[in-house]
């Protein structure tokens, strides 16, 4: 049974220093996350500089004489940089396995952050073009818009793409995203691919930097071809071939809580996937009412020879249907494994895992695989009420087996059971440990803040957010 947090707090665990029992080695050396992400940002920045240089070379000073000239100049710059950002946005989601394995959710959060700038740049581009023509033709903006749409080839498709991007940007605001659910949000985001194709056609047919410079046009087309090939290969061809080989099926569906379900999947040659505890797949269950959607779920147990397991909580339409309709024998298509949130991030002997609600799943899988003594791995499970604690029996079993110290921490946000002081009470050597957190964006941000207050270094905190 779950013990109350106060009972645990009366018997805090005391750190033991200098003991070498319980074999443990640091994870494989990976190129540090920060250096790799900084290198990517630098490369992206160099691309922007290159585009600006191209624009500069092709824009003689005497072409800038009037207000419309300046407006066109700004429209060209915002259009060029916006188009480049759109390409980067798509590349970030192209699922390059090497990058996914090292940067994981950083790629998705960079994609989310850049999305806002992309929408701003494209709005500026459209506004500046319309303003430039309005001033030079002395015409009202709506008249100019109609005239541009009628006159220039490809602008109509590019405008449709622009509107789709606006919609994607608008629906990415957290409050709207929550209301829309994963299904609606994902469908809108799929529109980005035709939108990007329309934008590309527009740039090559009307972008002065490309119409006047065939080399630049070829390089630009080459860059787009590479990214398109990566998307098609990593997101369609490789998953298709992989699923043909592995032939995954649902082996067992097990209710592990009122609204929490574990699903066991078997397949051939599972080890070839190279999946690790903590990673996630996008799962598509080929059953009635489920086959047309793929949702991300983490592995909730370490992969076995021929078995994978996920555990999901019923939160919306899809997960509720999944609970009702999923039966053993159903075929499953997997896309993945994705994510860098694995035991490889461990650099210290001591580890604290903090799982918020269903965010416990990848942590439970990682905890199962981490070598060490019982006291090395403190597993804190955060929930607002006891009913929201998931996989408790399994965590208690790991505790009894001497693999982890399991601490359920139940309490409202107001009376945060994971405030900095309470965290230090629970784990006095907190600053000397690696911290793995998984949960909602709000819970993760609050916990990171508390850990920082407790003087834990940022580099020791590893997070995974169940957000899209
Ligand atoms: C990398 C990653 C790994 C994930 N791993 C798991 C996992 O192992 N197990 C699991 O159950 N879920 C996991 N999720 C979340 C899971 O993908 C969503 O819960 C699922 O797609 C919801 O689909 P839906 O149509 O049922 O609900 P939606 O209609 O998409 O959502 C319904 C409502 O629930 C909210 N919501 C969505 N997800 C959650 C959540 N996890 N907790 C509370 N509220 C939520 C939404 O904001 C919305 O308000 C993961 C997400 C990501 C990005």
C-alpha cells in the first residue's frame, strides 16, 4: 500500500558518503547536450547571416530611394529569414536518429519556441509587401491584396500556406492546445508540409534573391530537397520497413488503475530497435476507431527480448477509446524510439526521480535499469491526490526488492509537497545527485524552480515533458 508522505518524512533517508558497494558506472560519454544545441544554434545563425549577405550583394544602394523601396527591402529580409526558419522548423521535426538520441525533447522545445518567431516574421513579410504596394500605387490595402493574388503566380497557394501557419501558431498557444487535444493539434500541424511546399514554390518564383541568382536558387532547392528526403525517409520509409520486419501485436491489456492501462506489445527482433528505458514511441493501433491516429507514449518498463510495454492514462477522446477498444491480437505500428531521456544522462551515483502523475512511466522504466544500491535511487512520485498515483504496486515492489527508495508525495500546489525545503528534508544530499523529472509542463517547471532554490545545478536536472 502507498505510505503517506508524512510517515516517510519522519524517517528521512540519511546519505552515506564514500562507500563503493553496489556497482555503478557513469553513462556513455555523449557530446554534452548544451554544446550540441549551441552548435546547432550557431549553424542556424550562420545560415541567417549567409542569407542576409546574399540579399546585401543583390541589393544595390541606388535601389533604395523611396519609402516603398525600404518597405520592399524589409519585406524581402523578413520573407527570406522567415522561409529559412520554416525550413529549420521542419528539419527539427525530421527525426534524425543521431540528433534525437542526443537532444530528444530539446528539438521539440526549440521547434515550439522558433514557431512564434516564424509567425511574426511571416506576418511582417505579408504586411510589408501590402504596405509597399499600397504606398506606391496609392491604393487601399484590400485592393492591393486582391491585385497581388490575381497577378502573381503561386501567391494564392502561398497565402493559403500562410493562413495555415497562422492557424498552427494560434492553436499552439497552451490554453488552445489543451482545449483542442493532441488529435486536432496534430492534424493542423500536418498542414505545415503542404504549406511549406507552397512557400518554397513562391520563394523560387518570386524571391528576387533566387530569380536573379541561379546558384542561390539551386542551393536553396538543394537544402529543401535534403530536408524533404529526411522527412520522407525518417518519418515514412524507415518506420514502414521497421514495422514490416517487427510485426508488432498487442499481447496483453491490463488495467492498473481506474483510468490507467498497461499494454504489452510483442514483436520479432525487438532488440534491433535499440530502444531504451525512458524513450517513447508514437503508437498506432490498427483497430476500429483507433487506426487513423498515432499518439506518443513512453515505455513504462525496460524493453524485454520480444516485449515492449506502455502505460497510459485516460485523459481525452483517444485514450478513452483506446481503453474501450484495444484487445490482444491487434496489430500495432510503431514510430521510434525517440527521446534522450534515458539512464545515459546519469553522471552521479545518487539519483532522484520525480514523476508527476502519469509522468511516472518513463522514470519507472529507467529506475528498473539503473544499477546501484537502494539508497542511490530515490523515487518521488508527485500527485495532487492519492488516486492519481500510478504504478504504485510496481514501485513498491522495486522498493521491497532493494532497488529504489519510493516516496509518494501527495498534496495540492498551494501546499507543495516538493518545495525546496521539503525536497531537502527528503533527500539531504540533493545537490550531489542527478535529478530526473517527468510530468506536465506546469509540474516540471515548478519542480525545477524548487530544485534551483535548493541550490541544485541546472546541468544535473534532466526533464521530459508530456506536452506536444
Ligand atoms: C514524449 C511524450 C511521452 C508521453 N508518454 C505518455 C505515457 O507514457 N503515458 C500517458 O498516459 N501519456 C503520455 N503522453 C501524453 C499522451 O500522448 C497524451 O495523454 C495523449 O496523446 C492524449 O490524447 P487524448 O486524445 O486522449 O487526449 P487529448 O484530447 O489530447 O487531451 C485531453 C485533455 O487532457 C490534457 N492532457 C493531455 N495529456 C495529458 C496528461 N498526460 N496528463 C494530464 N492531462 C493531459 C490535454 O491538455 C487536454 O486538456 C506522452 C506525451 C509525450 C509528448
